[in-house]
């Protein structure tokens, strides 16, 4: 198994345990709880309840933001 696969497997395992991950300068992966809420089926227009769930969000860190803004060369 490659080091890249091991790295991503570790990220998945950590997030699955409900823990957040901070990669200094790169960004943060955060597990958030989303409440149940009403939604709409786009095909039928029928109102449905969207279940409560956990989601992962990513916020880019300063080094990644700067590299993206300036373009990678």
C-alpha cells in the first residue's frame, strides 16, 4: 500500500471517529452535526424531511489560500 493511501485511510478513520484534523498551513477537516430539516424533492416538488447527519467540512489554511490565489508555478 502506498504512503498516500495510508495517509487517506488515516484521515478517514480519524473523521469516522468524530475527530477533527488540522494540517498546519494546509487546512482543517471538521466533522459537523447537521440537524433534521425540511427539504424538497427536485423531481416531484414534494416536501420531504432530510435526516440529521454528520458531514465533513474543509477550510483551507493560509498557505493553501495563498498558493491558490497566486497560482501554482
